C-alpha cells in the first residue's frame, strides 16, 4: 500500500522546495526546483510568478509520486505582492518583500496617515515592507496595469489559488502588508490613502484553515485522489520558526538565508517601529521579528564578484583572517529592520593594500551578525531575553559563520541537522488541518539537534568594541549613503 502523506511547499527567492511528511515515519521525500530573482534597477527585487508555478508543479510531481496525498499547504516570501486580474492571471512580475522602489510613496503615505496609529493597529510602522506604498507606486508608474488589477495576493496565497483554493490572503501576509489590522480587518484609512479599491482586499485565512480541494485536472496530472485538502500555510519565516521548534517564550531563531531573519516567541504582542510583528500559528502567541534585506544574497554577490566557484573557498580564506580586521555595512539592498531605510548602501572600512578576500568575507559575515545583535538589543528592551537561540537555513552549514554569530551575540548557538525549513512547517499545518495530528508540538518529535557552539570568552571584548563601531559608523555614514542613493534612482 502506498504511503499516506501531506505535502508542504515553500516558495523562496531562489527555489521552490517541497516535502512529503508521513506523520508516523517523518519526512519521506523532498524536492527542490530553482527560481530566479530579478533586480532590473538598483533597489528593485522582482520575480516571475509563472516560473514559481512551473517549479511548484515539478516539485509536487516529484514528492507525490507513488504516495497517497491527503493535504497540501504552502509557505512563501512575505509580503511579496502578486497582482492578478479577474481570472487569476498575473499582470506583471511579482514585487518581492526586499524591493525598495517606493521611497517617495512611503513618505507620502506617512504624511497622509500621520494621525493613524499604524503601529498599534498592525504591529508595524509604515516601511518598505508595507504593501500600500508599493501599490501607490504601481498606480503612478504603471497605470494601465493597475486599472486591470482585481486582487492583490501574497506569493504563497497565489500558488494556493492556482492549486484550487478559494481566493484569500493568509493572516501574516495581511498583518505585514499594513492593509489589515491585527484582527484581520481591512484598514479603511490606509485603503483610502492608497486609493485601493475594496474588491482587491481579499478574505483573511488563518494557518491550518481549510480553503478548498485540489483542482481535479491537477489531481489527475499527479495521480492524486479527488479530495486532496488545501490548507492555509503561512509566511516562510513564521513556518520556518515553527519547523525549528519555536513554541516557548525565550525561543529565538536566527535564519541565515538569502535575507536575514530573527524571530522570538512572545506571549504578548510587541509594538515597536523597529520590528515586525507576526502571529504564531498557535493562537494567542506572537512572533516579534526582524528581517534584514540581505544576508546570504550579499555573500552570493561577493562570490560572483570575486569569481569564486564555492563559498567554501571564501570560508577557508576567511579562517586565516583576524576577527574584526575590517568593518562592513551589509546594506546592499538598503535595510529593513531595525533601521527601515531603503536608501542605505553597503560599505567597507579599514581596507589597506594588504587586505585579502578572506578579510572582506569575514567582515561581511561579521556585519550580518552585528545586525542580528541589534535586533536582540531591541527585543531586550521589551523584556524578551533569548534563552535558546537556534540557527537554520543555508548559511548555518558554515561552521565559521555559526562561530561568528555565537561570538557576536554572546550566546550559545544551537543548530538543527537537516532542518527542512518552512516546507516542514507547512506540512505540519497540512497535517493539523486534516486531523492527522492534534498539536503543533509534534514538530519537536521530528527534529534532530546538531552541534551547539559556545561563544568564545576571549573574543567578547573585541566584538563588543566592533559592534559599537558598527553602530557609530552606520549612523555617521547615513547622509553619504542617502546622497549616493539619490543619484542611483
């Protein structure tokens, strides 16, 4: 008899990943297909939704083969913006969450909404992460496209709709978009200020909620039965946190992905303009969090610039470099949290004629760790202390980077062996949605703890000093970065 499984999908900036979960045996299949990020202009970040869809179909075909699929849930980047017409077809490339084009529109909306307490209503201030400024930009610069828009969706919500789900947006896309409040109610003040029409404001659905069944034609294509349930997934960083076992206050996750995410579990919502706020899949629990615009994407740019074939080559060179030899600012796509400044730019200081590729690579790794530390400082102001810090995503395969993060944060760092990421969190929600499991705590049953790295006491003073310089230099160089950014538009 074939295995009964649920599928979890995760749509990322570089690929679509899928897993098949048997709740008795664990993960029984995985597959990944590449997708591409486009940066047609400085500060822009786009992707082709049809490429996402084609990759998704290939992934599902692979992980479902020879198995009885019970349910599917989808995770993805948030709050990416997909514009669809009345038939559900996309009208232009998706605008991703690290896009920084709507600088002018952010300031305009801040002025129009000066009397609206968005922080209390949505958990976040108006920033480049917000969807409303992007929609204003589109209406202004692409009016023909904007007139044809019937719905505005998230990346994973659009994939779910293509699979057969009813049109909806997931709870955390709604919260992070700034178009809905923390109770999933559309914000009329924001809609009026951005000239958003109500048909574009879709139903909000919670993670784990049933939203339809798989389209019969797709079920036939993949050899699935006709009653495969479609379950609401969620934001990639939220489901990655769930999949890493973040369920208790004090649990913190550092994600070393294309962007840099940090999340903490809280029993109360945290209102701070320097952070984002998401709902934990467990109702009544919250995930204050931050997202840096670059992390692994900066290292990919560096590798291409240097002509290196592998990150391992750069890591070997960096191991020969002294800690703190150079300082870098990792703002190569501007910065999101905690600075919320799309006009910041990347920089290196301390270079001399004897500087090496290894020095530069180490400085980039350290700069991202400093930015994570800045987030922990903000969370600490609200009484959130990191008792257990876990690390996941592709960058966690680098032992050097894990060492640097542990040293800079001054906390032990726990890795997870073969962590499947948000796709696993989505699969758990799919299982919960159809009653195959009765609690989110089941995630811990499937996790395998990896190496724990302790911070080195002998580097504490050095990194404290470099962190102070990182903050001072970042603040001092901001006017120069802004002037350069104006010339790049």
